[in-house]
């Protein structure tokens, strides 16, 4: 496998001078053929959710090592725990949302003649139907890539508008506290999980109680206002007001 940074058809007046890329490396880089075969296999057989899972698993394994080695001495452990927590939380939400979105479009957009979905009518390209009549296998392969693209775009929109703030951040904090309890406080995994869940439960109960109190206060004020209006209306009907 060869990667060249200089086209082969360019004639250099000085043939003895070695061609170099803009990074300063030699003009031709030789890599084992197995790398190209692995890349081809991944591109053809590994789906987008699986690629996201591989990406976050790699980050979960490598990033804490880098943080512990190169981070500030007094912050190494905290930074490594945060990196691991972000990788876990991002992997859970990223893989789940991508898989769900791609699966949704695959169910809704297909060549099934019995499919009456409005999404299929709107988003299935006419060229795809023409290709399906000529070559079923090629059309299905292209449609699979098309659905994966739609699912990826939809999942990015969902994560940007909703899950990054409302799910990823709390989930990262949850894993950060859980892992921190094990590493920094020498708790067992079960004990750390229990303590974090108990703390989150108490926070949720306090939040629910505070919300109920606010709603009750607003309700009481509204009832008093309604009673005042009713009393004034009754007085007017009786002619008691001046």
C-alpha cells in the first residue's frame, strides 16, 4: 500500500532532488497492505453506531493514561476520572441515539411496495427506485448508506439540541462521582454506585418537593385572587359598591 503526496505525472527539472510533502516527509509513504484491507473491511461492514462505540472505547482506554502521564500533578486523577466519565457517557448516548435513528430510517425508507410511510414517499429518491429496478443489490447498498447518513444527521441534531445538555452532562457527573468514590475514597463499586444513586435520589426528592411547594404557592395566590374577584362581583350585583 502506497500513499504519495506528489502526483506521478509531474516532471521535476531536478530529478536528483527528493520530493517532500508540506509536512516535510518524503514524497512516498509505504504502509502494509493489511492496513488498507482493514480500512476497507471497516468501511463496508462496520456500521456507524459500532464505529462510535469503537471510538469511545478507545478514548476510554487511552485518554486517562495520557491524563495521568502528562496532566498537572495535583489534578491528574481528577482529570483522568473526568475523561473516562465523558467517554462512557458519550458512548452510551452516542451509540444509542445513532443506532435508534438509523434503525428508524431503515424501517421507514425502503423498497417495500407495501410501505405506505409518508417519510418513504418524501425522502426516498427517485433515482434509487430506478437503480433498484436495474440492480437490486447495488440499490440496497446505496440505500443503506443513505439511511445511515440521514440517521447520523438526525442523531447529531438530537444530541445538539437536547441530549448533550440534558443527558450527557448529568450522566457524566454520575459516572464521575461513581468512579471517584472507588478511586479516591477506596469504596467498592457496589457501595459507590449505591451512594451516588442515593445522593441523586435525595436531590430529586428535594427538587420535587421544592417544585410542589412553588406550585402550591402559586395555586393559593390564584385562588385568593379568584375569591377577591368573586366577592367584588357579588357586591356589585347587590349594589353594595359605591
